[in-house]
C-alpha cells in the first residue's frame, strides 16, 4: 500500500529509490469494459502467459473488468494474478453473460420467474462475479426479475445497450446500475437527462466501437503506422498489424465517435458518471485511443484521465482502495515522461507501471522491482 505522499516524506534507508525528476505520475487506469482475449481452448486449457494482460499492463491499465466473461476462465486467471503466478492487471468479471433470448443458443439462460433469475445470479456470484451482465434480453419482465435477483443478492447488473434506446430507457427505470456502450442515439434532450440524473447509473461509452457510425478505432487505423510501433510489436505479430495498412478511408465528418462524444459530454457536465472501456480493441493501446476519443468529443484532457482512473473504481465500489494516489490505497500508478494535461497522447509515454507496489517496464511489462524478471516470450512470437 501507499504509505505516504508529498514533498516531505521520510524515506527509510533500506528503500529502493527511483529518481523520477521531470516525470508525470497518474493513478493506474481502470478498463471498465475490458476483454483481454486468449479464449479458452476446446479442451478447457488456459494460457498462462496472456498477451492481452501483458499488453494492458505495459500500457498502464492495472485493473480490468471483463463485462463479457466466462465462468470457466476469468476467475481462475484472477486467482493466478492475485497469487503472483501470472503478471497482468487485476481482473474482475461478470462471468457468463445472462442471455435470456436465444441470441446465442448455447449460452441461453431462460428467466421465467424470479427463482430462475436468482439461480443464474447466484451461480455467477458463487464463482466470484460482483456484477452480472444482461445481454440481448428483450423481455422486460425477465429483465425486472434479473434486477430484483441482483438486488437481493447484493450484486450490480449492467446492460449490453444493443443500440436499443427504447429498451435502455426501461432498463434505467427498472434499476440497472450500468450501461455498456451508449444508447446509440444523439442528441439527448432534457427529459432523458433528468431521468439519468435521478439514478446512480454509470455509462461506459466505448467510443472505440461507437454504435450507429464508424467505430472510433478507424481514426487511428488511418493515422498511425501500427506495424512499426516497437512497443505494440512486443504483443502482436507484425502480420496481424500490417493488415491494417490500408483501412477504409473516412472523411473527418464521418468519424461519428466525436459527434457522440459531444452528447456524452453534455451528460457528464450534468453529473452522469462515465468510465473508460477499450473493449479489447488493440490491447493496451486501445485504452489510450479511448481516452483520446473522449477529447475528440470535447472532454478535457483532465476529464479523460479522471474517466480512465477514479470514475470506474467509484462505479464498481473499489475507490476505497484504488483510483487515486493517496496513503492507504494500493500502490497502483503510471509514470510518464511527458504530461498528458498538455497533450493527451502523452499518456502513452510510459516509463514504468506500478501495480500493487511491483514496478514493471512500460515497454514490455517485464518486472523491474522487486525480483527483476524479463518478460516471457509469447508463444506466437
């Protein structure tokens, strides 16, 4: 944990000292809609050197919440990370989503009664979930059963918005705690703003895959030579990145994420909570893309940093131990060479990432201190 912060700190003689003069420090980032890849195999074999975790850690994400999880994998991976056998961000997960309609038939989880909902929620909670995700459930009565079951069992319930604003409005009325992605429409007027303000709902917009327009990531595909990014190549094969060399071209006014961002800023200014979610797109770097996309939508650099750090932890009830740099909280922070308040892309200038007091390289997630250890080679490299 962090013992002391300030310019008048008593440093023990035995302490390891890093000279960080001229650097900028911010809290470790929280990807509140994170997918870390590496699917479980047909034989239920789970990789133990996960590229998505290593990439996110090197890019300053110290905590992830997988809101489309798997009960078989996520909680095992989380336990291995906590034990120290796998390096990566700490993982939270909703477990298996609640598919009440036969959108994906092998994951169908019917809810006809409150007892059905309690059984599903209890299953996820028993495996370690602190929230469940309602996915593609177009039956309002079933959704209400799910909300009541979640309330009784003391667990949050978030929604895949599904670009269905009419459904989303009823979910807000019925007591959902989180909306993943946007409502899928803009502008939003005062009646909806007042409805949102009357709740504690949090929104994770994921501009990187914004609904009803070109995904936000397209802006970066046509403006960055990803296959030449030395850091990114630690976690991806070059042939995977070079596929993006000739993306679909979009004119500046085609980039819908910025337009949606203006509406989300309107909500943010009225007190509706926002969180950063990179959706597993371009592991690690995607978190920085998402932060920049907030600024394209008129959010300030400070807003984007706040959204990527303390906001997500508050939403998930973790801000008592994470999300800011202060005594008593876990030692999670990112050390950058340049100041992101001056240019949001400076969040990428990471020299070190500290998670739980362990110092990692901002280049390849190798362990610097204590017990230095080089980053293990990924099997596909």
